[in-house]
C-alpha cells in the first residue's frame, strides 16, 4: 500500500485542457484497494451529445410528469435514524405537496404515514422532528396511534358511514439504511436494496452512524431542483466560481462513474489544481486539512505536491490513537472527496471525518423554486461525548451566508433559472466533465418516458 | 549606464522562482556567471535551463538551506564551480505562518541562518580578492506592522541590522553590503498569486492600499537588487533600499 501504482481513471486528455501542468495523481487502484468501496472506473455510458432541453427546468407540465413518474415512485431520503431512537420519536418531512410522518414504533421498527388527518385534511404535525405518544389533529381531535390507527374519533356515532377505511392512516414504505431513514410515496416501490444498488458497498464503509449532526439548514432557492442537482454534479465549475478551491483540490484529475441510476465522482483533495501554478508555501485550506489530521504544517518538510499522500499516511498511522477508525477505508478515502448522487435528489460528499450532503427538493407548486437542505455530519472520535443535536435553520436564498463555497454555488442559480427561459436557449450544452449531468437526465428521461422511450420533441 | 557585471560571478540562494529568479536572470543577461540554488530539484533544473540562454556560465543545485552541512557544501561547490564569487544574494525564505513555535525555528534557520551561513562562506574569498558585494533581502513587513505578529517579520528585521553591521565591518575588505526591502510582489506560483485566488477580498484590499493600484513584479525588485550588487553602486554600502511602490506609510528620513 505504500507505493500504489498510478492508473488512469480520467477519460479526458488533461494535457490539452486549460492547465499549467500535467499531474499524475497517485491513486488507489482496484488491485491495491483495501476498502469495500470500489475504486474501479465504471465504463462511461454512451449518452450522445444532444442538448438537454431547458424547458424541463421551468415547465409546469414537466413538473407534473416528474411528480407522477419520479417523486411518487422512487425511494426518498427522509432524515437521520438517530433523530428518532425512541418509541414515539418522529420525523415529519415534506416532498413537493406531500408531507409524511416517519415514526419509531414500540418494537423499534419504523412506520411511515401521510401527514394528513383523514377527517378534513389537516396536517397532523408541522415539519420537523419530535416525540409524540399519539398524533391528535388540532382541528377536531381525531387521534392516531404511533401505528397510524385511529384510536379516538370523537362522536363516531355521528358518522353513519363509519370511520375511514380500516380506521387507519395508509402505510407507506419506509426503511433504515446507513444511519438514514428512507421512505417512498409508492406503496409498490421496488425493494430498497435493489433501488440503492450498488451503493451499499460504496457508502457503508464510511460508517455515518459514527458521525453526529454538525449543520442542518434549509434554504429556499429560486431555481428548479434539477439546476441544483446539476450544480453539484460536475467539477468543471470550480475554475469558474470557486477559484480558491484550486489551492485545495484537483478539479482536473477527476474519475467519473455512472451506475444504473446513481453516479459519483472522485476528486483528489489536499491537492493543487493543475490549472494554477504550484505554490511553494502551503495554501491555507490545505494547512487546515493538515491541522485537522493532527499534523503541524510548520513542521512539514515535504513539497506541497506531496501533502495529499503524506496526510493519508499520517491518518493511517495516527487515526486509531485519535479515536478514529479508518480501517474500512482505503488511503484515498482519507483525503479525497468521493461524491455521490443518489437518484433523484441526494448529493453526498463523503469523507473519512465528515459527510456534507444535500437534499434537493422540488417546490410544492412552482418549478422555479426548490428547497435546498444542507446536512453536515462529523465523526465523533471514540471516547468523546456525542454532541448535542444542532438546531434546524431555514431561510431564503441570499438572506444569510451558508459558507463561501456554497454561497458561490448558490449565486448563479437564480440567473441560470431566468436564462433557461430565454427563447435563444434551447438547452444545456454539456461537456465530458459534466457526464454525470447527462447521466442524471438520462435516468430522469427513462423514469418519465419509459426506458429509452424519450422521443425527439419531448422535454 | 554600465553595471559592470560582465564576467562577474554571482551566487543566488533561492534563485529558482520569484524575485530570486528575476535577479539571476538580470545577472545572466548582464553577462555574469550565476550559481543558483533552491529547494526543488525540478525548479532548479528548469531555472538553470532557462538562464543558460544568455550564454554565461549558469549552474545550479537543489538544497535545503535548513540542513547546515548540505548548505555549506552547496556554497563551497558554487564558489568552486564559478571559480570565485563577486556577488552574493541569499534570499530563500521560509515564508510566514502563525500558531506554531516551529515557524520561529523555520524562519531562523532559513531567513536568518540562510544569509548568515552564505556570508560566512563568501567573506574569506571576497576579502582575499578585496572586492565583493552582498545584498540581503528583508521585507516591508519588517518596517511596518503587517500580517500579524509572526516570526517572518521579526527574523527579516534582523537582516536590516545585520546588513549594516556587515557593511561597517567589511568596508576595509572592499566588500559592500546593502539591504533591499520589497513590498508585496506578485508572480505566478507566488504567495500573492495564491492569495488572489484564495482570498479575493483580502487581495483587493491590498491593491487599494497600493498608491499605484497594483502589486510589484519580481523584476522591479530584482533591478534594484542587481543595481546595488553591481559596480555601478560602488559608493552604496550599508544602505537600506525600500522597493515598494510607495506602499509603506513611513517617511524614510
């Protein structure tokens, strides 16, 4: 493992790009990989070069198609399992016009119900997490047990037709995986294991259950949810909107892997982009990585270009003493950003010490708006107390900063959304570095129009 | 004006990039033989190749100034390779940094002992020839409070004092010693290039403080250094020249 062979997981010719140097990144190879997370380069799918129609970003008709064929059909991320450890703990979360309750049962299992009183349609709970012995509607006190059954229907005798069918809220599919809870609005959804494949092997080694909430923010963005998914599905924008990250990561030597419906890219972190001249002093953000690993940057005698590998070796050597068990991860995972997209709307930056993930939800009625959830979790070293859960905050785009990098990501999205509607803009002109965008839209097409059934002229 | 550098032999420590490279380039262009050194093997190789186009003798070797024995050997090698030494410009630096005591050791070893050890190596040769010129490179960060309390500023300040003392002590040997303090200098791969990319607002605030609305370029400092190093500056010794585009506020009485 000390001398991993360099292999070539990057499909484009980096020497012809707008770069100052050609960098041969030291990488873990399939042969040297020690993690269950595979590093194999997946063959690139043949997805053509067509424009991706802009109309799908603002059309209400397309939004309706998405609702019918995607949001009500697939598995969706509901929240963190450790937010609901005890019977009666619940997560109330919204997707589009729907709201669901995910409830911990007395036997430890989970149930999921629509968050709606069967009497007059009132919401049973506001969005958020909480604990309840029962769910009593605030309107006429219809009362539901943790299992969704109607325990009390005041003056039942005045309903000659009796109570609603089965005297219970409908049950929706729900499951727990890798510290998160997942639900579906589709009673006939495929098994979760089939849906999430092949990502169980990829993501379980990160042990998210050892990580605690660090940030929980929801921002209302003025763009279609897919504009946000696209924004995080390529590294091409780093040189455009995140110039500072060029002294933090290698946005050129990126491996892209597309699977059946999910995809990922692997970005070397603690590295200098080949787009900028190699500095002789340690950049501030890489200095930060070294300190976080327990290294003293002032004591570092190597070259800036050696830091990524040296951080890996240092973490491998000292992680255990720091209460950090990296045994399930390969060396690259100790520094790099393995970035996953779980179809349709979850983006995860998974790292050895933290996970920064985004859930990108459509607005209930307006294709020009969305909800952007930022969830950050940090590894709690063994022996350290589990921190108190951070409070959820919610605001509108631009009201508050969500950090320099995410502010930069957010900055263009409203104008992207506006520009999409121009009659001079037929659609997205996508390059190889943006293959994941093309793949995401292909999966979307297959859900909406049927596999391979999208016709010319379709949105 | 003839700088009188034709055929002179110059050692530039930290001569592979930035101000140091610009100094080495002007020296070579003016007809001097040049020996350079720097940390990076590749960067020294590239610099030697580039400097050789001026047709003088250009040699170089990588060296970590902090490794005293290696460094002494490097200096001896350079003097031997050049068959003497007329000009010494030692300007390698450990750079800034706060939050670790180690930065003090780094700055002391590189920014102070780098020049000190080089001077000790060349003084006997220059004394014997009754001729020599040394230019030390400090910083405007030594003159005014900049960048927070850190080793870099304090250690660089010591060179200004040391340079004057050297000039007084070695005038009788025909050796001149001067100090140049550059303000912020920008070049590709340099700190300000990185700051421009990583801390855009801070960079812009620096620009606003600059009377000429920009940062300096390596060759603008290098020309001043080479002038002081040259025969053209034969009556300059013990001087301290601030080359900062009027950036510092203090009045230099």
